[in-house]
């Protein structure tokens, strides 16, 4: 069978299929589309509500990683069950909530997300995995911020911008952004630089600065029949806000350094190997 090793932390990562094209067809803002980020987080929240053995989720770009407790026996720890169920629920929640996040933009074709399940034998290796995803977020966002500044504000073609950035280090891109466009990269929104962390609220100890979402909507949306888009948003917002926020807390913070983990030791026990 495809049962994942016992006593290992399990991660299911979903990733949008062909989102380069999807983002073009749906005219996403470059480099970051806040409505898509919100939609991804709504879908992830739905997954956390449904699958109680998930402790936290980390998302950036078109991906979300869900971390399941090492002791979980959910679906007999079968990789195919976990990946297919989480992947399909994420996808359906993404579609289900589309019109709430993009009220004036039609979904042009059905998106898909691939999903894979991987086992990590220790907190250390699990944290390395999460650090890798956040480092990826940082590297891509810095590159994309520089790239789209050169194209949209600097008047360069895509090829010219690519050439300009070839071989540059992080410090060079920071300097370019500052000197040429007056952008201090460190002042860019944390949601773009750090990605999104959803933590089961009951596991948090420290007074973290949870992100106040103006209207966290989409879960348990009632049957709204022929209601207008505005009405749908309003009803859904009321129903979903309390429930969704009680389940998980949204943070845009550093998860590479120890600070967050040591301040919240109940999420990933520090002594377990
Ligand atoms: P596969 O995952 O291999 O199917 O390809 P993909 O096209 O989805 O590429 P990948 O998952 O590696 O990267 C995600 C892509 O989605 C990025 O390269 C961007 O093109 C696009 N994308 C994700 N988020 C945003 C966004 O907020 N704005 C814009 N404009 N594009 C985005
Ligand atoms: Mg993708």
C-alpha cells in the first residue's frame, strides 16, 4: 500500500497547474494579485476546517502546503487518499469562492491543482521543508518585483528585464529597486515577502499579530439563489467570518528563524526528534 511512515510529520502540497497561463488569462496583477492570494487562503482555510489533523498550512504563489500531525491516523496515512482528498477539496473551494474574491471577473475555465504527500521524519526536517518554501517565496518575489518594475515602470521588454537581472544577487536587486524606482523592498507588504501561514488558533501561545481580514468569506456559504454578487458577499461574509477565524489564524511572518516556533512550542514540539 502507499501508507506513509508512522511517526513522521506529513505534508501535502497543492500547486496550481499551469498558473502562469491561468494568471495571464485572468489578468492577475503583476507581480502579486491580492484577490488571488485571498482566494488561495480561503480555500486553504476550508481544508483546515475539514481535516482536523492539519496543524498549519503555508502558502505562496499558486501553492499551499498542509502539515499533518505526526501521530495522525487520518485515512490510514495513505498518500493517495490524503493527496487526492486535500487536492480536490482545495480545488473545489478555490472555484466555489471565485466570485466572492473576483466579483467582476468570470472564471474562464476550470483550474486544477496537483497534490503530493511527503513524510518528514523529524521537526528539524519538517522545518527545513517549510524554510525552503519561504525562501522560495522570498527569492521569487524579489525577482518578480524587480522584473515587473523594470517592465511596467522602466519600459524594458521582458527579454531586456531578464538580461538586466541575469547574475544579480539579492543586494543588487534591492539596490536597483531603490535607486531606480524608489522602492525599499523591506517595506513591501509582508504578505508578498513572507507568504501566508495559517495556524490552528488553539495551538498559538504568543500574542501574534494576526492579520485582520476585512471580509473573510466563503466557508459554509448558504444557498443564495439568485442573489446579486454584492448580496452573496455580504451574506457569506457574515456566516463565514466567525467560524473561519475561530479555526485558524492568518499570519505573514518569518518561519525560517526560531523565534516564532520557540514562542509557540505547542505547534511543533521542540524536543521531538
Ligand atoms: P506548473 O505548476 O508546473 O503546472 O506550472 P505553473 O505555470 O503553475 O508555474 P509555477 O507553479 O512554477 O509558478 C506559478 C506561476 O503562477 C508563476 O510563475 C506566475 O506566473 C503565476 N502566478 C502566481 N501567483 C501570481 C500572482 O499573484 N500574480 C501573477 N501575475 N501571476 C502569478
Ligand atoms: Mg503551478
